[in-house]
C-alpha cells in the first residue's frame, strides 16, 4: 500500500512539474511574441543590434515533431557555446544530420532552430533570453 501511495505521489509530482514548465514556457512565448511584434524590433530598418553572446542565457529547449513537443528547462548555459557549435561560419564541421538557423530577435532574444535531415518534421528549438533592466 505504501508503494502504491508513493508511486501515485511521484506520478502527480512529475505531472505537476511538466505542467509548471509548460506554463512557464507559455508565459515566455507571450513575452517573446509581444517583443517580436514591436515595430521597433520587427522593422527591416530596425537599428536594434544583438548584444554580445555572453549576455544571453538558455531558457528553454523544445523538441517536437508535428503537434507533439517536449519542453525542458536546461541547466544554465550561455549562447556563445552554441553559436560556436551551430554557426557554420564558426564551425566548419557542423553536424551532418541537422540544419540550424540562428536568429537574433532585437537585443533580448535568440532562437536557434534545428531541423533533423531525413526525419519528417523533427525539430529542436533553443530559446535564449537576455535580461534587461527597466
């Protein structure tokens, strides 16, 4: 009986944790979209330039295929390492299995999207955020 109770508690805690991550990600996505849609950021003539890569921290990693996505909050990591890993101009031997697109969004966010070659619709998204003081 104790084992059953512990198993139920563990299952509900894991479900709650995933729901909490999903809620955090949803809030992050709202903030990102609001920032992205700001005319000062979204304009082709925007004068906002990305900040140095050391100022961006990895917030979320989303792996998905179709409508099935897994959201994770990874350990703290700076953008610079992944730029060196994924950017073809900095790494002449990137992964042959993946295509990566690196996109700065103003001076607050970076998104790296990876598409797995040969795997129908399998993608990875790395979301980085730079904290700004208001």
